[in-house]
């Protein structure tokens, strides 16, 4: 009984609960996560992560190898956060490209050419970002949306619906698939890109015909 009730000796070099929390907080404070929209995917993910860590710390406190289990889980979470950061940076670059002031028809064709080139090289995720950039430029050229770096795909969809534009339904179709591929599966396959390309060309085709 005395052995079971005795506290486990500290492990040299092991992280304390406070150190683990501080590490997660430091990652969460990076500029990539500091968005004006508190309802963004990153904000919801961080709230979920905080709740998960609190539950984890409570459940393993005092358990054999509890600290080692906690460190392993935190390591996996950190790896997921880093992967999300990389994807977020690539998405932001696509949005920056979409804000370059050029004639809409030239910009659309350039983005489509970039998407096809990237797809042929096997980089379907980057190709999907290029398609998204082309859609944003086309919608902005028609006066249907206003581009801003803090906006999400959902924000643009709501703006199109609020303006009651014919672009809303095809954009919503593209946006649903794009969010699932980029933010859910975190990679785009050849089949996913083909479907996204079909959705995108409905919007870009109407732009060229306008």
C-alpha cells in the first residue's frame, strides 16, 4: 500500500505540465494563428486542443507512465499543428496571389495555366490553391466579393449569398470540396483536383463569357 500511494520520483529531463502547456501556447501565438475572425478553423482547433489537454492531464495524473504518455500525445499534436501551419501558409500565398491587380481575364487564364502546370507535375494541392485564387479574382472582378487576407472560404460564400449572385451555388460547390480536401484531408489527390477543376471552370467560364 505504501508503494502504491507513494509519488513517482521525477524523471530527469521530463517536461512538467506547465512546460507542456507553455509549449502549446507558444505555438498557438504564432502570427499564422492570429486572425481577426475568432470563428476561424484555427481558433476552433485551438479551443479543442486546450480542452483535450486539460482532460488528458486530469486523466493521467498519478498514473504509471502518465507523463511519458502525455509527452507522446503532445508530440503528435505538435506535429499536426506544424502540418496545419504549412498548409495555412500555402493557402495564404494563394490569397496573396489573388490580390495582385491585373485584368481579370488575364489573371484567370494565368491561374488556370499555373494550376494545370502544377497538376501535371503531380502537385495537386498547390494546383487546388491556384484554382481557388482564380475563383477569387473572377468574383472580385465582377464586384461580387471584396478580397481580404482574414476572410475564409466560408466568408466569401456568405458574401456571395448575401449579394444574391449567380456565382453562389457553383462557388459553394467548389468551397465545400476545397475545404474538405485542404483542411480535412490536408492533401489533394488527382481525383479531387479533377472535381475541383470542373467546379472552378463553371465560374471561370461564366466570367469569360460575361
